[in-house]
């Protein structure tokens, strides 16, 4: 079903692309509206500041139409949608771009943006650290290095960002990391530990142990971010990676923690801008499956 719908969607995009290609283009042409252009410029300055303006300027001599779409569609239309506030939008984008692992220039722009809209350094570090669970340690290392460079550049410009307090998971004396991991999993109410053990015990029993101890205890139980925010950024990461099976589990978990279906749908729309419409389509189909169960 996903492949069929995605195929139809891509055909529609190609058709639209051909239609746009037949229009006469110029550097100053506005495809959406002057109002969206004005809104986009306003949002770009608030969110990305100098870093975002440099990206747009760099495109003017090679593809002014792309610059126009970034301003009018991404920032004038999508970022103007009111359901998710700008702060939530930016941490979602940081998670998605970190997980993708091959978009450092854009990640640095949105690391700047995340700091601009109020995220503390430690909170952003928590999101990047969490990506080690979903997209691996290399993507987390690259993300941390990008953040280090962004902070150095901002410091040179006289910007002193709030650091926050780094806090690791505390394991009570009467419990183990595995106990904490199981507790974290159960909070999501998305899959039982018995089902996980049953699925992996004859294949790799150590694997589920590491998932629970590192993924759920060491990382997801860290107090630097609330669990709801952690599930929101997980949804963004898995959508950007196109990993639908695990995405389903975390959409269920996010809803258990109070995230609405409308908010999840909004994350998919936002990821359509940054990781492409096909992945956003697949993620939205997973959301529909969760709602219908």
C-alpha cells in the first residue's frame, strides 16, 4: 500500500514539475504570493537569522527559483502553520537533519536557529546524543562537531547562549539499567517487553538487552529533556530516515505521552520540506495506520 500510494504521489509531483517548467521564469518571479514572500522573509530572519540569509543569497546566482521556494513555501507557508510553535519546529528539524547525517551545512543553519528560538545548549546536545540510538554514533558525532563549530562562531559574534545543566540517568541502588529501560519502554504503552523478548530471544537475546539498557535507560531516561519531547524528535528522525516499522511504535508511544495526531501530522509536513515528500507520505500513512488500529 505504501509503495502504491508513494508511486502515485511521485507521478503527481512530476506532473506538477512539468507544468511549472512550461511557465516563463525569471529571477523576480513569485510563484506563491507576495504575502507568503513577506511572511517567509520575516520567519527566516527570526528563525535562521544571518545563517539562513546567507543560504538564500548563495542560491541567487545559480537557482533564484529555489531561493524563492525556500522563502515562500518553506518559511512563508510551512513555518507559518500555527499548530507547532517555532521552538518545537526547530528541535524537530535538528533531529531530522542530524539523523540524515549528510547535510552538515543545513544542520548548522538550524542549530543556529534552535539557539535563536530559545533552546539551551544542553537540550540540543541531548537531541544529538539521542540520535546515536536511531541513526548511529557517526551521525551523533557529526552533529556534535557541527554544534561545536556553531557555538564557536556565535561566540565570536558576541552571542553567549545559555548552557543548561547536563544530567545523566540516575540508577537507584535497588534497580539495574535493564530495570530502568523496561520502565521507560512501558511508559510508552506501545509494545510489551514479553513481545520483544519473544521476537529476539532465539535470534539475538543480547540485542534487546542493549536496546533497553542503552537506548531506553542510558539515553531516553536522561532528565535533560522530557519524554514527550524525546518522542517528538524520535518521530522526526525515523521519518527522515524512512524507517516505518519503528516509527509506528514511537507514534503510539508519543500519543500515550500526550502528543496529538494533529501534532504528529504536522511533524510529517515539516519533514516533507527537509527529507522529501515521499518520506513524509510514508510517515503519514503510518500515522493513519496507528489511528485506525
